[in-house]
């Protein structure tokens, strides 16, 4: 066997040896420094999903709540879940769908609360009883199982004839109420 022939047999192992070297180097980079114990205080994601969608069903097996996001990251140290560009849709029989979107969101550790941040927009579809309604704020706390949303930030609510500005809001979709909490100003457009 010649030297060239031997090299051909070992050539397929070179990428594997390179990968082994890179893996060792990465392992050395993420190790805590000597004298500084890690204590599990790092805030690194253990799961990352991109362009995901999840559906929660009601007791009859029909879609009740749809959540999607451009990116989702779960952090085991505090059991938090961060969402990038989350989109939520609440569906309820006999009521118009409610769509929510924001730049980012945080899901509680139990998954029962969602905190939307930055350019939050809510759209309640029109039905035979009500016109379409949009809501804009910078923060919204959502409790899907209770059909509840609230904020203590400035909010603008717009429907077919009214534009309302306020600080703070409570929205109860089960009771079909929207309560503006303080500094309420309203502009009413006359019907043509």
C-alpha cells in the first residue's frame, strides 16, 4: 500500500477529527471560570423554536386559543418563555374573534398568563351587534382562560365612530365589557 492509498483511507476521518476539535474548544469556552462556581444562575435557553404555532382546544374539541410567534425561547432557570412577534387569537362561540399582536411577549411558567410588550395591537372583529374595534398600547397582560386582558399603560381604542384615549384598561370578553381606568378622552365622529 502506498502513502497516497493510505491517505485516501484516512481522508474521510478528517472532518470528524475537526468536529471533535471544535467541540472540545466550545466545551472549554462555556465552562465557568475557576473559582467562580456557576450555581445554575445562567439564563440560557434550553429550547428554541422558530415560526411555531400552537392551538388550545375547548371541551368540544374546537379551537379556543391560537398562539404563534416568529421565535420562541424557553429558559429553565426561571421557567419563562419569551416570544418574538407573538400573534394570539381568542375564539369563543357566539362572539367575534379577538386577535392580538406585539413585538415581544412573555408566557408565565404555568402557561396561563401572557405579557405582551411593545406595539401591542388588539383587533376585535365586527359582528351583527358591534363594529370592529382596535386597541393600541405598549403593554398588555392577558389571561386567556378567563378571557381577560388589562394594562396600566396609555391605550387608544378605536371603533367605527369613536376614538378613545386613556391610561389603564380592563377588558373582560366573557362579560363583554371594556373599562377605561383613568384620564379618559373621547372623540366622536358624526354619522354621515
